[in-house]
C-alpha cells in the first residue's frame, strides 16, 4: 500500500510538470505537438487512476481477510466457551456454589462496548444481523 501511495504521488508530480510545460509552451506548439502533449498528460492520469484502483482493491482484500479471521476467532471462542461450560456443569466445582466462571451469553458478548470492533462490523454488515 505504501508503494502504491508513493507511485501515485510520483505520478501526480509528473502530471504537474507536464501540465506546467504544456501551459508555458502551448502557444508555440503545433496542433500535433499539443495533441501529443495532452495525450501524455491523459496517459499519466490513467496510470494514476490505475494505481488508485489497485489501492482500493488491496484495502478491500485486507478488510476481507481481517473479517474472515475475526469470524473464525469468534467461532473458536464460542466453541471454547461451550466446551468450558460443559466441563463446568459436569464437575462438582461448578455446582458447589464456589467461584465458578461468570459466562455471558453469545448475544450479550456480541453487544460489545461502544466503539468496539463488533459494533463496527455490525455497521458495515447489517444484513448479517437479520440472519
């Protein structure tokens, strides 16, 4: 992503130089030279847009990868808590009134704190809340 940012920055600087050259010499250029110069500027803009599109794609892929890992961790956590609950219910420790684990339900955990990653995920994917 940093590399793409640098490429975009360099390409913008190149566009600025080409545009300044064009403006300063436009009156002395022939029609063919003007067209050629404008095509260079347009080509540089196209390349800049291509780099920007690549940045967006990379950001989307990164988000999807992180989202996938979060979902897997949530599933692992739910499975671990269910196993722990089963073990606690099956032992004397959990039923003796001693210091058992206070376990939140899945829906209570999912509420999270304001500004938590769960809240952010729900805002980005509201369709999954309905399922």
